[in-house]
């Protein structure tokens, strides 16, 4: 979705913002970018380095610019804002205030800012308190005020949470920057391991370290577990990893065969899995312990890559029953499937949008792969990426306004993100290896 400049200015100054009055509510706070593609005009906003509100510490400069830099990254990544270059700022952040009447709005209107983010922080031991405010430069008003408390190491997460607040005020829907992406990378060598990180590449966490091939990570709807496929016990099967405890559950097919991948249902209670047995692959419904509830498909051949509709009543998947891999939709209650895609000779890796209206997938164009979306009711697909390189493995953001994917447009495979219509394509990762198979988390609680 692209917000036109005139609309954004009007919405910014007429939306019923929640102004901060009295005591500011306390909230606890628990990868490089080249632009590809074009978008509409963007809202000009300035993000001032934060002021140290207590005694100077050795981390003062790092925190002052680090929190501001994290907000700049998120605002630019959204595609809706143009952050003014810090070298043009007139005001010295450490010599001015962060509340109305303690700084001069002319210092910001002069350089063309229409929105302004200011803030301050104080550190006590390993804890940090951050105050952040969004101002309307034209009307000389404060529009958002928040105070966050957390660990010093979580300062970037605090920045993500405030940008989500800014986007919520502009659009009525919270932003997606306090989320993480699970993905596969061989950056540590020739083996494929599962990693998690925020969109700016920070707080990177390695889920697997078994020196083999791990594939197809999938977040549980509550964001507490990762389902993935692995060869670590020689035969490929599914594993469920709980992030807080490190507990892992292995799913072993009772009748033999191997699980190639799986996806959580929207309520998190069941899993649709692909089982390969006797030369055929079919879809099965499992409980969270890996027990088979029932078989979903009966075709001879390939039935793979399932993904749930947001209401949990349908599954989109890939089948070669027509002679080439195409997308089909299975109605769980009636048990019947209907073909969704008819154009293209190789379509795979579907994922249903959170709103339920569109499905994103990978399709082959000539000798290359591109990202497409198609209405859940069928019709003409919309191509979002160029076929000058390969783009694969699409995944929706939890608000349905962005799509992450992998692409080799810069040589090796890296993760990229774009708006749902294909605009503002930016690179997220640059690990030195191949980064593939992204899966976007739900919004995180902390």
C-alpha cells in the first residue's frame, strides 16, 4: 500500500491522535538496504539523536545515536517516510529539551521537517528508561508521548516499538517492526541452519547447530515456538522447538516415510504436514505432539507446500496432478480441492495473506523465478519482482502490508522486503552466505 503525500499530510494533522497528558504510560521493552523499485512521495520527518537525561555514561553516544538510527532504519524501510539527513539539523540535541517549550520548532521547519521525533534516556546499571515523542512541526504540537523501560541491551527493540506507534497513528494499524524473521542460512559454512533476527539484523539467534540441512522454519501463532524440517537424525522429519525453554519435540511418522515440512494452523492447535512415503507425497493433519489426526489428500504424485487460510477453513498447496506444479485450495470441511493457478508452468511456495484476500507465491518466468500474488478466488496473477534474477520463498508480514522473500539479485541469496504491491524493495541481510526460506513472526509481546 502506498500512501500519497497529500493524504499523509491531511491524515497527520486531522487524525484524532492520543496526546500524552500528565504521566506518560510506562511500557516494558522485554540488515542493510538498497532500494529497488519506486513508490509515491514520502512524508518528511526528522529523527533527532536522543538526549542523555541523567549523568553521562560511557554508552551515552552509542545510545543517543543508536536508538535514533534504529528508528530511521524502520521508518525508511516502511516506504512511507523520508527521513531528513542528520547533517542538516540545526539544533544540538544535547543542548535542547524534549518537551514543548524547550526547543524551537523553527529549527525543524527551516529544514523542511513536517514531523519530528525527539527523546531522551537515562541509564541505571543494566536498565534503561527511554522517553520518545512525535511532534507536529506545522502546528507546534506533541502527537505521541511514550516512556519505555527495559534492559540497556534492548534499546533497539524500544525504537522498533515506537516506530510501530508512529505507523499506527498514520494508518490505524500498528507497524511490524517489533517482529522477527526466521530463515535458513549457510553463513557459518556449508551447512544450512535456522536463524532468527529482527528486521534490522539485530538480536540474531541461532535455533539449530547440528551441521546438517535444516529447512522450512514456521512460527507458531503465539511466537513462542519454531517448527522446522531437519536431516539431523539422517532421515528428514519435523521438529518443534520451544524458544523459551529450548525443549524440542521430534515428529516421527508411525507408518514410515519422512515429513518434508509443516505449517501451524491459525489457532496453533494443529499442523498441516507433507509426508513422503512410497514415492508419493500427501498432506496430513497433525496435533502439536505429531500424532496424525487424518489424511487430507489422496493423490498419487506430489502434494506439497501447504499453507492455511487465516480462518483455518482452507489450505492452499502445490500439486502436480495437472502435469506441472500448480496451486490448489482444499476446503477442509468438504474435502474437495479446486485449482487456483492456470498461468505459468511452475508455481510453488504459496502463503495466504493475513486478510485472506490474496495468496503470494513463487512462479517461474522463462528460466527465472519471480514473486506473484493472486486473488484467493482466482483470476489474473500480479507479478511483483523482475525476472532478471531469481526471487523466491515469499512470506507475509503480520499486518499483510509487506512481503519478505529471498533473491539472488546481488549474487548470493539474501532476504529482501517490499510493500505488498511490490514497491520499495530493500535488502535485509548480508551474511556472506545464502539466506533463504524466510518466515515472518507474529507481533511480539515484549
